[in-house]
C-alpha cells in the first residue's frame, strides 16, 4: 500500500481561479478553500475523478482544524488539515454557515 507521497505542484483553483503554489502538502485553495479530487490516499494523486471538491464544513480535533470537502462529481467526502496560509475569514465563514454544514447549496 502506498504511503504519503510528497508532490510539489502549482495548480489553478477550479472555483475562484486563483493560482495556488503547491508546497507538497496543500491541495486546496487558501482563498476559497475548494479542493480537487486527485488523491485516493493522501498525496498519491491517483484519483481519476478530478472533480471540484466543495468545502462543506470545519472540524476541530486535538487543537487542529480540519476542512471537510465533498466532491461535486462523485460525492466522495475527505478531510484535510487546514494550512497556515488559508484565509482565516473563509474558515470562520465556513464554520458559521449552516447551509454548508448540512450539505445544502
Ligand atoms: Zn479558490
Ligand atoms: Zn470525485
């Protein structure tokens, strides 16, 4: 079984169009927090889906902030660690917005 693979890459956010400079750990946009369905195991970039992943909620665990994403294409739900350069306002807005938490539009 493959373990975490560090991949450094830049990508363009599917949602807001920002160019995100990859640091090898982050695959979500720091501005709008949307991600992309590229991993089966974290970092392996093995998913064939490539659908846009909507941030649907925030979870706090052991003092760490996790962003919960759901793929708009295949419905897969994944959790990623929030990155230090993520937009704090976007995280606060997400955690306060019940429509996101309950998966509505
Ligand atoms: Zn974005
Ligand atoms: Zn998907």
